[in-house]
C-alpha cells in the first residue's frame, strides 16, 4: 500500500485491501489515502476505509445469476429475444439467431421490426404482453403463438 501511495503522488483512491475487524475477522475494504510529505518525510497519513464486502458479494451474486440465465437461454430450443422499450434487440439466444438466419451482430442493436417480416410486429408484441402472460394469443386470425412473428 505504501508503494502504491508514493507512486500515486500521495493521493490513493479506491485501493482494495483485506482488513481485520476488531474481533479479528477479515473484511474486504476500499481505502482512500492522503499523505502530507515534508522534506521527503511522511508527516501525516489520513484516509477513509469502507467495508465493500456486502457490495462485492451482491455483485458476484448478480453476475452468477446472469451467467445462469445465459446458460438457460442458450440451451432453450425456442427463439427468445430481449427487446428494449424502444424495440431494439438487446439479446437473442442461438435459437432466435437460427430462426431468423442471422448472426448475433446482425441482430443485436437492430430494430425488432427490421428483424421480423410481420407488419407492426413491435406493437403486436406489446399488445400480447399487455393482454396475457400465456404464450398463445389472438391476433385477429385465431389463436397463434408468439412464433407467428418469425
């Protein structure tokens, strides 16, 4: 830590370290340090220490959940597409890429309407989402499932 403080011109921010609590247990902390140097000597050192263990654990939990969901989506045989509120494709599983015969870079960031051939596809998806939680819906020509947009 001392070497990093000197290299950072005696202003060190966000230095992660393992510290000990009063009871002797370890905790993950983030430190901000400042030092007063006079004639090459350390006169004063002060700073702030924050316990970031809970934050890092939550971050790891969320990362693990994302990895798990991506594994599930990748293994799902049905096409799945994640859309932004504006109708941009944010994510697509391999089945969706195969269904539309497009590489991921051709799907991601594209407007959903440019991906599917159905007119007003985004409006229909929004209506389906508002009307039902089921995979089947009535789009005016009898019950069909969401694959009608392929």
